[in-house]
């Protein structure tokens, strides 16, 4: 497998990572003033390590599987949507559609479905990766590590469930076209875990 990145793709990934990190930092601090009062560096670092990583690896999973199927695939950021993500966070809600991996070449319906499915699967895997981080942070009394672990779990579960919604350009629509059984199981699991994690972590004040 020949996985290559053009200079433009690296630039777009980096800009999208920073923009989403800023948007989530503003959203979690509930305002720009809140972010500035608390100090911008730490919330931004937490967001880059949680939301930013969730996004980056989600898109890279699409690219890796597409290249595995002999596609020419590159991520392209949507700069207007990145601006909207930041502005939406400023006014109190978050809408993030940072861009997408575009690929060209012949694909079967199954291959197309697997490329789409790779992103949400990566987020589910990352949610599992953040569990021991949460455990270590909570056990060691580290608020920062606990926050990273908790937000990493919730953000990744939310992204998995959200992207599996079968609407518009979201991954779920392509997954449904490939296998309704795979879609139902993965969406129910993702959405259920996202709600459960939010209730458990929010109720215990972990990461929020």
C-alpha cells in the first residue's frame, strides 16, 4: 500500500486540526470570554488531543482504506465550514463539517461502504483507547488526565454515532447502501454508548 500525502493535504489536515481544536475549546468553555479568562493554552491543548485527534484519525482511516482499494485519495478541508464551526461555538453550539477525503477510481458497493465505515470504526477504537487514560487520571487524582480521558471517550463516541446518521454526505448513508445490518448494529452500539458515557461521566463530574 502506497500511502502518500501531498503538501496541500498536510496543510489542510493541520489547519482543520487547529480550527476544530479551537472550536471545541470555545464550546467546552462555553464562550470566548470564558476561554480567555481560564487561559487559552490548556483548553486548546485538551481539545487538540481529544476532538482534534478524533477528527484526524477519522479522516486518515477513510484515506487508508481507500488507498487499500487502489484509490487516489486525499483530504481536502472546507475552509468556509471550519469558519462556521468556530463561529457556531462562539454563539453557544457546535456544528463541525471540516472537510472530507475525496477519492477516485472504480469501487464496488462493498468497498465504498467499507471506506465510509472506517471513520466511525476508528472513533470507536479511539474511545476504547481513552478509557485507560480516564482510569489513570481518576485513580491518580489528575484532573487534566481525567479531563482528556473523559472528553476523548465522549467525543469519539459522539462522532461515531453522528457520522453514522444516514443523511446527506455523512458516512451512514453510504454504509446503509452497503449493508443495513452493519449500519443498524454499529449505529445502535455507537449511539447507546455515547448516551451512556455522557450520563455516567457527566453525573460524576468527570471532564466537565
